[in-house]
């Protein structure tokens, strides 16, 4: 798999029926390794190891219903009170991050109401804080660490 713009992490892999899988410690199972999954797993490890988010606050690839259409978000981080803190959209490295990508995460966030957003293709990362009052997002240099905020 391609090198990504993340620190180096140790992953568990297995090979079955000529398909490589990677262990997802949030879902607690092996997942077929696709380019998007490679980005997703790096993002999860980044949140756990570098931003100090507790594993129990993360959720990966869950179904949401938007206008009667089933969609899946990539990663969310909850607050202790159950509210959504962070919504993340992962794309494969070859997928360019465009306005369409931001429109997609914004549509998801109309329903989910996360305070922060992250969009990544593993090479480029974009971090935003929501300004719900003015219906816009403000770009940030990086995500807040868990220790430095009240989740």
C-alpha cells in the first residue's frame, strides 16, 4: 500500500483467499484492505496515538439515513455525554479532495451536528470547526488534542 502523510503505525494483517485484510481495533475484526480502508485505519491510529482520543469514543463505518437514503460515515468521535464531537470523511489517496467532498461531509453533518470535521485522502488533511450560527466551517491547522479540551 501507498505511503501516507501520517506517522508510521503498526498494523495487523492477514491474507485469506488472496485478499489482504487489516485489523480494525474499533470494529474488532479484519477488514479487506482497500486504499480507502488504508486511509481510514491510519486516521483511527492518528486519533488514538497522536490526539489521545479514547478508543471507546470512536465509531467506524456506521449507517445514517439522509433523505431516506442509506449512507455510511467513515469515523466519528463522541463526547462523554453522547454528542458528536468529530466527523471524518476518508477517501482513497488517488481521490482528489474537492468541493464535492466538503459538500458530502456537510450534508452528513446537517444530521449529525459534529463540532469538528476532518476530510482526508491520506495525503492531504483538512480540519474544520463548525460555526453553526453562521452556517459555515472555519478551517484549522490541526484537530484539538483530547487532553486540551473538555470532551
